[in-house]
């Protein structure tokens, strides 16, 4: 999970680093999708980013929930941050996530791993209707069919368990082949 | 639950009556809502119908799933039948209903009662974006806030457990006060 | 899905066959599991059956909901029918299934296919605490770890989309690798 | 929500107070229930506590998720802390909560209010099989039927939105009348 919103938060970079060594941090994870008029997921949007090791990684949209920020506002903020201000996300009506991903700093405790922190990520599938443009540090935004998105070739480019989370999302919407 | 689509089905009226005495019938129940851009439910649409006893009842959208019909197609069909062809329902991505209401011909087995049949109703909250007009035999379509919709005055006009189903829907979307 | 409870129902074999050509039939599908004291799924139980083609198939527990039968009673009845009267299923508290599998007589409409009928199957993960013995026409009951159960070798022995349903169940309980 | 586990955490009381002014804190909320063999909720357990204002409040089980603690371990810890070491909770198989309650330090933002902090509480219904004894600072543990638990008399003794959360839980398990 990328972390770029530090400056928009209520903590200095040092304070956030300190808190991350002491407390689980609340995150949202978003699987952005295009749907047809019958509610069927047609494509899933994955961000491409250059990793510090020189590889190209595929990523979901995700980020921290800020102090005094509602989950639905965090969802809008992170989708617009990563997919652009015209992406027009349809925020879920219910606060119930399709799953909760527990990212641990120690690998192997759960399928999810984040070396920087213990993050508790509420995960949602979010349709986007509008014009999506990758922003921030992403190289590109690629739309894949459910079959492509759950292929081994794609999943091996996803790290920290995000491939598992993507497959859970596809299972939830009935598109895991 | 009103039943008006018999002629669109694959059974004669007599055959359907016969099946209803032998088998549970698959239904969908829809709580139609208006939402704001943050996904918050602002109003709930209830149909007004004149009952055979001369009272005015409030009802959700519901109806049978036909042979060889997908649940998402049944949702579209029943919303458009009751709210009009321009209602533009946003069909849920996941087939998982927020609850299953078991309507029994015998009162008291569950909170749900339908004297005509044993119906197993998959229940969904469905946002409608478009222009809604009550069709068929409904007198009117009224939009109520969540607080109004869960008031005793409204619930006492709902029958067969539909008031309970409405409150379950409001609880699911975080709007039950 | 096997269908062996016909004689226990309210229809003759001919009447049931007739209804199946006209109406969607309500089913329950059960993924039986063993869990540890922390609620983690440790193993999944699959039935082995000899198919009419001479192959050995792996199957979930499933069957019809009868007229005037509650879903939770159908779950108990089918688990005890397939896993024995001492299997001690823990029936879910909520009627909300983790998914709904739409079995169509025509292949390819959904991932689920049943040549005999259009079945709408409410799917639940059900822990069993007791002594499980395969009954009826099953050859054996085999307990597999989540990793084994989601392997290609196992999934290719499951038919009609049951392998997809099993993977959806594993995703729901956070055990899909 | 009571907060008594500070000493078991990784922060001093001052550090926790400081973090609470900066970050949302991850909580679990538990509705403890007794169920029958068919999975039907028969009673709900509520803790009685003397408030600082001299009134008797009714409370759900809840508390913080610690750094490097899994949600299911936090559920066990808080149930055993409040209901005793012999309460034998059945931890849910899926990490998916039935809802997420957002407790804000400012009243009115959501139905949930906690003057001390912004808490994001993952809420679960947890059956307890064993012998339950109120521990810690609770005066008593009272078991109520679903109808009693959702009565106005009980709900007015619950604070900070816990009555709303209880009703959401009852709706989820199909017991909200």
C-alpha cells in the first residue's frame, strides 16, 4: 500500500512513524471497477507503479483514514487522489466492507504484509463512472477483465497480499473463475 | 407482496397457484432509495396501494424470479415495473442479499407472512437515479427520510412483515435511528 | 448437486420434474468445515461420489428447501443427511448467505450449471463439531486444508460450478490463497 | 465504550491519550448472544455498569485492538475480559463485520459518539456457550430476549449509540421486531 497523504494528515511524518510502531492504523482498500447497467463487473482498474527495486507493481487504491474523517469520505478522497477528480466513484451505501485485511509488519501472520505498520484495511468494491486518470506517482492505470485480473501473471505483480484481496473481491461479486 | 407478473411467466394462473401450494417460490424484495454523492441514503421510496379491505397500504417493490431469469434481471424488471422505465436502478454488484425474508403462509413462523404462498425473498437495497413514476396498480410513490420511514405511523401501514424488512434495510445501510 | 430427498418432499417424482421445468427451485448449498477455537477454518469436508460416467466427483452438501421449511431447518436436514446425525452443525445466526449461486439448465449463463433445473442456491459455510460419517450414496467424506481444497487437482473433480462456490467460500472466510 | 485494557497495551496512558487526539483507533464491538441448536438467537447479554453520573448504564462488550493483535484474538480477549474465562465464545469464521460503527468525539456526525476519541469499531455478533460471569468493573450481566433488548426502556440505558448498534445486530440476525 502506498502512503502519500501524510502531509494532508494531522501528524508530522515523525509522529506518524511513531504511532505506526504502537497502534494498528485504520485503512481503506478499494477495488475500482467498471460495471454494466445490470451491475455486472466488466473490468477492474489496477495502478502501475515503479517500485524501489526497479520492478513494475500492480496496486489497488488504498490509504489511511484520517482523524475525524468518515470512512465514506476517505473512500472518495483516496479514489480521487489515485484515479483523478473526475472518476465519479459510487460510494457503497452500507459501511459493511466485503472483508477486512489485516496487514502485519511480520510476514506470515495473515496473507497480508506491510513492513511499515500494522494496518487494518476495510475493503470495498467501488464502481467508477467517470473519466479516470492515474495521478500521483502511478505510471498508469490499466483496466483488466475479471479473468485477466485473477490470472497468475497479474497476481505475481501484486505484493503484500493485494492479489489475495483482489481475488476476495472478485469472489464477492461473483466473478472469480 | 403484490403479484402482477403472472402473465409474463411460463405458467398459467392455475399452474402457478398449484405450484404455490407445493414449493417455496423465489422472490426478490427491493428497498428503493435515493442516495447522495457520498452514498448516504437520503430517502426511501414506498408504494401506496389500495387494499381489498379499503385501506391504503405502503409497500416495497417485490416480485417473483421467473424460470431461467437471473436475479439481477428480476431486480431490473420489478423496479421498472413498479417505478417506471426511466427509474434507472443501480443493480448491486454482489448477488449477496442483505437478508433473506422467509414469507410463510402460516402467520408467526417468521416475522414474514404471505397467505398465498411460501416465498423465499432475497432482499436488496437499490438506488434509483432516474425519474420514478408509480405504475401498475399503485396509487402513488412517496419518498420518506430514514427517520420517517422507520416511524411507527409508517410501519403500521406495512403488512406481512414488510415493515420489519424495511427496518432491516435501514439497519444495514446505517440509517436506523 | 445431488437430489435424493424427493420422497421426503410434498411432490411426487413426476410433479417435481414438472415444476423444475417451470420455476426456479430454492436450494441451500453448504460448505462444511472444521474450525479451531479462534474461528479459523482448518479443514473443509468434501463428499466423494461415483458419477454415472464412472468418475469420482467431489461435492458440497446441498439440496432443496421444502414447502413450509425454514432455511435453517433445511441446512440441518441436509448436513445430517450427508454427514450423519452426529455431525452437530453450527447453523449460522444470520439468514444472509455469503453468496447466491444461480444454477441454470443452460451452461454458460452463470458459472453454475445444473442440467435438471434452474436452482437458486443460498450458500453458507457451516462448522461441524461432531462425528461425521458419509451417508446416502457417498463413497467417502474427505477433509482437506484450505490450500488443498483450492488446488487445481481438487477443483477439476468438482462439477457444475461447485469448485467456484468452494473458492467463494474460502475467500469469504479469508482462506483463499 | 469502556477502556480498561490500557495497561495491557504497548502505550503508556499518556501516549494513548495523545494518539487518541491524532488518529482513529481500531475497536471491536461484540454483541454476546445465546443461541439454540438451530442458530436462533434466544438472548442477548448486556453489561450493567455504574456511570460517573450515578446512573446504571447497559453496555455491549468492546475494546481496543492492540498493536500486532489479530481481530479474532481481540474478540476472544475482550469477551473473556468482560464475561469471564469460561464464557467460551464462538469466534466468527469470516473477518467481515456485520457493520462498522464510527464513534466520533463530536456528537451528531454519526449515530455513534465517544467523547474520548475517534474509534472505528468492527462489530460482530458472538455466541457464547459457556459459563458467563461479569468481570472487571461491571455490576452485573443481564440476559434479555430480542424483544426485551430492543425495547425503548433498555435502549434509553445505552449510550453513545450502542443502542443503535444493538438494533443493527438484531436486524442482521433477523430478530428485530
